[in-house]
C-alpha cells in the first residue's frame, strides 16, 4: 500500500543522510496527522529523530544483505541461471484486473513479474497456475459466487481438532449429504486447513468457477496447472461447478471484475463424489472416477501437470 500510495520509507532511503529521513518522517506525520491522532488517544506523538535512529540501527544489520536486485537478477539471467518466481494473493486481487474495488495494491499476475522485479517480460518462459481442485477460497471482503456460508457467518469460527466429536459429526453430515452450505464450507476449511497461518483467520469457501479459471489462464498465459488438495473433496457427495454467469436474464462466460458481484452463478455441471480416500495417491490411474473427472474439467482449460493428493511432497501425481 505504501508503494502504491507513494508514501512511507524504503530501504533505499537509509543510504541518504539522516536529515533526509527525519524530514521525510515529519512530512508523513503531518500529512497523515499521526501524532495528532496519537495525542488524542493519550499516546505520545511521533519522535522522528528517534524513529530514524531505530530504523538506521536495523538497517546497519541488514545492509550487508542489501543489493540492487534489478542488476543482480538481470546479470544472473544473462549467465543462463534458471529462476522460479512465485506470485502471491492471486489473479482476482490484481489492482486492475481483479474484483474491484476488493483488490490489493499490486500486480499478482504473471505480467507483474517483469514490472515488479525489473526483468524483461521475455524472462518468463513458462507460467504455472496453482489452484485448488475441488473448491476455491477468498480472504476478506469482496464478491464470491456460490459461497458456502457468508463472510459474516464465519467471522468468529475457530479451527476444529481433527479427532474432535464436533468435527467427526460435521464430516458425517457432509458425507451423508445432509450438511447445509455453511457446514459444508466449515468442513472444507477444517479438512483443507483453510485458516491464516499467522492470524488463524478463516478463509471463505465456494464451489469451483470455470469461467473464472478460464479468465485467469488467459490473462496470465498459463502453460499448465498444478491442482492442490483434491483429497479435501474425498467425502463430499457432489461438487457443483459454475459454468456461466447470469446477469439480468442473460448468460455469459466472460468475467468482469466490476460486474462479478451482480452475477448469479449457473451451476451447469456437477461431479458426483467418489466417497473414498485419495490421500497419498501417486498414479493418475489409481484415482477414482469422480476425482479424474474433476482433473479432466481443468485439463480442458489448460494441461494439468501436477495433482496434489496430500500436504506431503511425496503425495503428488506428476502428469507431465
């Protein structure tokens, strides 16, 4: 956010004289009324000189590890070094192409690699799309079609212990097809460990959206897909897929970030649950029919190269 809004201090600022950093801190304090708001709440105002000294001390420790990454990366590319760039957050939080205004302040699409790192677009020679096989998730506010529950309904939700009576009862209801949407979402969160690693915040869960993935594949130039957590869907009786959107009685398969919250999902394809464990499967032919059908749906959009059948590295099917 500080980068997009052109505010805040950067590591490079600490190569400048301390007087510049102090002046910049004072300007930011005045612009955003930080000290004023602190004083109103009974706190001490910002001491720009002390903040500068504290951060300068930290920079002194970091300095040997700081370098101009634009030159570093491009020199390594010129040597033929192979690099793996990993994006965070995902296509639909892109500041321009996502579900505006519920987006981040950066470009988490494949094109953001060049702009963010200062390497040429030609440096990206292969794009892998990573996605969950049988459901999708979202953190925080914003439209989420075919959501299992609501943003409000999960706010106070806590992770259940896998062996707890409450979780086992939830698992039975899902397997018997008697769970409601909220319970089905809760099951996915607990079985798939869909809680923030540091915050414990529950992620919102929805049924898979085919046009959404088609759009992501298009704008990212995805070469192949890595499907994760197919084992989370092992005991779900049915997986409905969104195949189109309805807007004022007219169907479309085209995602529009500004229209997405007004779309009604068309659940045009349903995969019958396979009701058996796929955990640890390493051969595609050993997957049950329903699980293979899920893989083939995504394979029709982009070739599937990896199917993850568990959290361990060996619990993987390699299809390339």
